[in-house]
């Protein structure tokens, strides 16, 4: 089963297992995610969730949960990202032990993750919906 998240530039379809795995993290992260207004804001927000200050403020979460949250965030907010390839490069220049790719309108992990399958996240832009 999947959850459909309506986002400004389309729809993000996410496997329900991922949503249930990270529900508590999403509850603390989404309010601040919604406040991001630019590509740089989003990049800084993503950086922040991987830092000790985030865990100090919101509790400690495993790396897999942070990665899943980052993917939902970046796919949900991709309307802010003008140059997807440049954004991926900037994100990957941080040392999070997690790297992004941009394939077919969806941000995905750049390497094999035990939890990731190509059907975990599907992004449909407005052109694909109509």
C-alpha cells in the first residue's frame, strides 16, 4: 500500500511501510520543513537533520530513518530546486554517509540501501498527472 502526498509540483507516492517506520520523525520534522522557501533553505534543512544538534533537540534517530526522511523531504520540496543536478552535487558534498541521485523526476539514494527498492518513492510531476 502507498500514501499519496500532494506537493506543490505534483504527487509523491510513498510506500506505507516507510511512512510507518518514520512517523515519529516526520511529526517533529515536517513543521520546520514546510517553512523552507528556497533551494538553499532546503539544503540547510537537510543538513540539519543529520547533525547532532537535531538529535539533541528532537531525539536520536537511526541513519535509515534520517535517510528516508531526507528522501521524502527532498522529493516533497523539489519545486524549490531549480537545478536538480547541482542540488545533488551540493548535497553529496556533505559527508552524511548518504548520497542522492536524481532519476526520472525522483530523488533516490545513490547507492544500494538495504531498505530501498525502486518502488519505495515515486514522484509524479504535474505533467504526468494529467
